[in-house]
């Protein structure tokens, strides 16, 4: 995000500075396109990071659910006191 702001600031300065002649107008258009491309690239990077995070979180949740199922199976054979303790802990 800091890079995006920095790039945007540089681009605005560049556009303001070089916007005096026809040649500089063409350069400003190129800079504008570069800014747009950079913004799209940053957006794509953020989306990829978000998707990777979600996939990792879903895998971890699935692993935790399996462990919970295993523990529930073990608790099915446990004593009544252990079952009561389990219920107490789940409510906490």
C-alpha cells in the first residue's frame, strides 16, 4: 500500500511537471498508463494473497474439525465425569 501511494505521488508530480508541451503530454499519457498498469498489478497481487490466505485458513479449519471428530469419538467411550468436564469446557 505504501508503494502504491509512493508511485501515485511520483506519477502526479511527473504529470504536473511535464505537462507543458505536446511531447510532454505524450509522456504524461505513458506515465498515466504505467500508473494504471501498476495499480492493476497491485490489485492482482492483493487478490492472490487473499485467495492464498483463504485457502490456507480453510485447510487449517478442516484439520481442526478432524481433530475434534477424533476427540469426540474418544470421548464417547469416556466416563460420565469426563463427558461432563468436556461439556463444561465447550461452554467456556
